[in-house]
C-alpha cells in the first residue's frame, strides 16, 4: 500500500535546525522520519484533548437542558458574600473622609 505524501516547507530558527540535525544524526534517523513521528504524536494528543473538551461541553449542555426541562428560569442564585450587618461601607473613600 502506497501512502500519498506532500512536501511542506516552513521556517525554523537556524540554531534550532542545527541542533535538530545533530540529534537526528546521533539517533540515526532521517529528519523526515522524526518530524513525521512528532506530527503524528501531536495530532493524536491534540485529538484526545479535543474529544475530552467536546465531551465536557456535551455534559454541560445536557445539564443545562435538564435544568430547563425542570423549570430552571435562567437566574442563578446570588453567590456574592453578604455583609454580616445591614450597613455597607463605601468601596472608595474620599481623602477628606479620613
């Protein structure tokens, strides 16, 4: 089975390429093989992460749909901490107040 291949070009900092080439020679593998392995690993890992995100969003959607079906009106409870007394101090005092 033949695999279709495409030539790609991209810019790489010279020092990075020199180090990469040295490591490829030391490893005894051609540059293309290493780059293909790296691309394949990145695609698999990123694909897994995307599937996890999609699953999380799907669960959130299901929870929201369930809440709406149970009569949730869209208002969230007031989660801000309340003062222990009824008097609130102003957030910004003027210099003359001191």
